[in-house]
């Protein structure tokens, strides 16, 4: 009889614990509910946007040599204009073909000469030996641009693109923006897994390139309403070559936008305020919602319904290295003989 009573007590304790756990979980999911996706995302200021776009937290030698970008570019899903995704095998072949050539190749010489003039390196062979990976990536991109767009952008724009082809560059923009938005609202996901990522390049003219990155992500955040949700992002911006003075040009980021695809299961966390279609100035202080709808978007056609939110972002300050930083890194590279090895 005593054992039976103990058994019953254990069962009751287990049931009580389970009930408390369910009540606590329900409380977590329903209490303290607040809007995640507001009309203004104050956490996405120009300073934050610039940091998210930044080529690195610290100036790194790899930015100039583009070693990481060289290894990473075959892993990227890249599209040009109206073409399909470029096969990684095709990109690997192009990189290998250029690697087997020397400065007798017109494209390789073109980019070597550009870097030589920029960094004031007299010996072209030494310049190519040091920056061969950056030069080969640039030549490969030019070939793809010409084939799919029948146009090649200014080398300054191509080099800015190369700066961001490493594994923490353009491909991670959607991930970084979404993580920042969620953390600003008190959500700390255990994992944000990228399930699809496509970088789309369109040449507007030789001085302007439009870049669009579509990223799908799966959120893991136990005991929160956003757990196991699939969110889409589309980050778009223009790289424009601007004449700041008669003798100085710079690549600037303009028309920066972030579109979020929010699944219906968490659409209640979207602001209910109406969005007035008014022109938003380029010098806005933070991310500002300019469009909201509940219909399927043509970004990526799926069977499930999403609510799409478009935010105008403060344009990031150009992330190109300054002339002084470039010269400093170049001297550092020339003092490190290991970096001359191919």
C-alpha cells in the first residue's frame, strides 16, 4: 500500500511539473507581446548599417589580397541581369584558366596596371605576384559582366564588389540585418540558418551597378513565437561612381533598401499602422517602412503566404579603404614575404 501511495505521488508530481511547464511556456509566448517590425527600426541607423556593410571589423591584409574572396566565390549563388545562376564549375574553370596565364593576357594586365597605378608599384610582375587573386577575380567578373550585360563597370566598382565576396560579405547582409532587428526587440535566436542565398548583379551603366541579395532563413528560438519560422530578406542597393572633385572619384552606396518576407504565423508582430506612400529622403536617420502588403511577392514564388515589408535604409558610408589605409596595407604586405607566395 505504501509503495502504491509513493507511485501515485510521483505521478502527481510529474503531472504537476508538466502542467506548470505548459503554463509557463504559454505565458512566455503570449505575455509581453510587442511589435517586432515597426514603421521605424531605430536600431538600424546609418552607423549600424555602415558597420553591417563593413568589409571587416579591423583592417585586414586579406581585403587587399582577396584570398578569402578567391576561395569563396565558387560557393556563391550569383546571377547576372536576366541570366540564371552561374554554375560553380563555370566560375572555377574561369579562375583556373586565368591562374594558368600570365601578364601577356590583356585582362590580367589591365587590372595589374590599375593596381600598380593605385598603389604606386613600379614592378608589374611583383604587383601581379602580390595581388594575383584579386586581379584574377576582377578579370573573371569583367568577363561575366560583358557576357551577360554586354558592359563592364569601372574598375573601382569591380574592386568594391571584390571587397565583399568573402564569406562574411554581401552574402551575409540579410542575416546580419535580421539578427540585428530581432535582438533589438529582445529576441536572441540560438541559430539563424541560411537556406537559400542568391546575389544578383545588374549593370545600369559603366558607373553604376545594382546589387540585389535574396536570402531565406530558418529561425531557431525556443519558447518564442518566432521559433521555427522561415523569413525572407531582399537587400538591394546601387554602387555608383561619383566625381567628388575634378581629380577624385569614389564609389558610393545609394538607394539602399531591405525587404522582409514575414510568414503569416507571426504577422501579428507587424505594426498595424498605415504606411503612407511618401518619398523618403536619402539622408534618413534609421530604417523607415515604405511599403507593406499581405499578398504573395514575386521575389521568390512559394505556396505559403507572406506579408512583405519594404524598408528604406540609411545609405552606408562607403566601405572602400582610404588611400592612406591602402598604402599602409601595401607596405605591410611588402614587409611580409610569405604573402608573396601564390
